[in-house]
C-alpha cells in the first residue's frame, strides 16, 4: 500500500503579502491591514508583531504607527480573492488533487507522484508561486493533515528550514522532538476550552497528546479528539475534500461606515447584501427556501437607545433569483424597522438550501417552469457580466449608486487585478 503524503501550502501573512506584491517601496517596511471600517488590526507583518497585538483598535496604536513608520491598509477583499485564485491555480500544477482549505491555504496530495526529494519539490513549489504571484509561502509535508499543520507552523518560526519542512524524512524520535515544542493550544483542532481541560491533566504539548490514552481521549474529547491523536501518530483520519460541500447557510452582513437612520438607505444595504448572498447561492448551484433579515444599533455606544431585531420569511418556493429575494427581504425589513434609531449593522441569511438538481418543482404552483428557466437565464447573464467586467457592473436600482452607508476604507489600495485603469505599468 502506497504511503500517504500530503503538503500544506500556506501564504505567509497573506493580506500583507498581497499589498507588498504591488508596492516595492513598502516591502521592507512594517505593515498592517485593518478590519472592516478600519477598526482593528487583523494582519501584521512579522516585525510589527512585537509592537502591536492582534485585534487592537487602530486608534489605540496611532502613536506606535507614527513612531515606526508602519504602513497601514484597509482590507481589499477583491484583491485578496483574485490573488488567492492565482495561487491555487499555480498549486494545481503540482498535484492532481488539491483541497483549497482557506483563502491562503491548500492541501496537496503528493502520494500519486514519483518524487525523489520532497523537500526540493516543496522548494520548487515555493519558487513557482513567488514567481507567478509575488507571494511567499511556507510548505509543510507529512502523512496527515494535522502533522502538515504543525510542520507549516514550525517552518514559519525557524528560517533555517528555508520555507519547507518534510516530516516524512525524519525518524519518529525526531518528529517527537518537534511535537514536544508545540504547545497543546497550538495543535490544529484543539480550541481554548479543550486546551485548558487537557492542561489540567498534564497534557501540555502535541507530543503528550500523541501518546495519550485513546479510550480516555475518546471519552472526553469525543471521536474528533481521537482522530487528532491518530493523526499525530501518522495515521490519516481527515481526508482531502477535493469537492467542497455546499453551504447549508449563506450570510452577508457588514457594519456600516456611518450610522443609518433612513429606511431607504437601510433598504439599499439589505438589497446589496441579498444580491451578494444570491450570487454565492447560484455559485454553488443551489436555491434557498428561507430568508432572514436582521438589523441592530451600535451596542458599544451606551449613550444611545439600543434596538435589534430579525425577521425570517419562508419563501413561496426555493429560489436564487435576486429580484424575488430582494422583494422578500425588504418586506422583512419593513416588519422590523423602527423609526428614531441609528442603525450600525444589517445583514441577511439564506437557509434551507437545496442543490439545484434536487429541487422539486410544483406543476400547479404560481411559477411556471417557463418563468423559472427565464429567471435562471437572466441571472446567468448578470453573473457572467459581473464576472467579466467586475462586481456591480450590473446591479438592481434598489441597491443604490452612492451608498453612503458602505464600509469605511480610507486606506484602500488599488484594484490592481480587476480594473484595467489601475493595472500597474512601468
């Protein structure tokens, strides 16, 4: 039986690296990326980590930013998504089976390949990604996903590995030495609650967990914890997910750049969120039967009256047609909107999601099959145009055009990968 060999490829400080890739002037400077509405620090270059903790409100660290000339960027989600897609396309050249685990991580199956030196193969992957995208990556190679995660984190902390660590080339004692340096709360899949529980029983490191009693682990950490123990022992229990499962719920919710009192502006925001959620719904060839809309004021501001509410609607029939979803969402919004409040956040949730192929049409319902296919073709055209020419090239009038409520992004970088006018030139 052929040995299981996996590689985890992870982009280093992904958001920061994306910003650096398009600005040579800042590549040697400390850099941070901010959260929605430029509120908190969510990504830091390595040199910033000694000065600023993750999640700190930006107004609390303004003096540090000035003192060290730290470069500050708003989150540019469009740029990050397109750069992620480029990385994954490059990685697909190195493995027949690739699981896109997150926006900046992917697991690659290397077992079917005849590779003499896995470390050199990992270095080739790094060089290729850097050449094609300008993004630096770390590569952890092992027989299980959990060990790949550990190898990848070790690589980031120790530059002597030159970005690649192959645990399959090490003896078990050498692997145990590495595992003994990994704190239990840094093990993939062990959350804060379980970490505190295990520490109370003397299980302080990944090595301790590896040699823990299986029955005791299964009793207290259930089958999930048992799988982690086996993964640490080199027995693969978490397979690659080459085809992503469809989402059972799709949410779109954002904090406004400024507080909203007017129903029309609130309706614009809800319509935009519905349009985005419906686009994701169609992207996985599904339809939704339930829709929830919610609104709330700023609960951090104790000097103003607080109000929040939500409304769930059962749709007449499962759909992914944006106009129908917008109509239902605005009905829900009217049911919960209250005058006199300053709203800080709104959102929508699509649920009871069914794959398109499994939707049972009602021959005697209000919507004919002709209307169904006509709506589907219309949305296919809208999605295709927005894919080619950029999001919101086509949008519905109720979504508004000026959108004064949209997120505050005062430090936003250019649309280098999606706007012809902003493509870098010599």
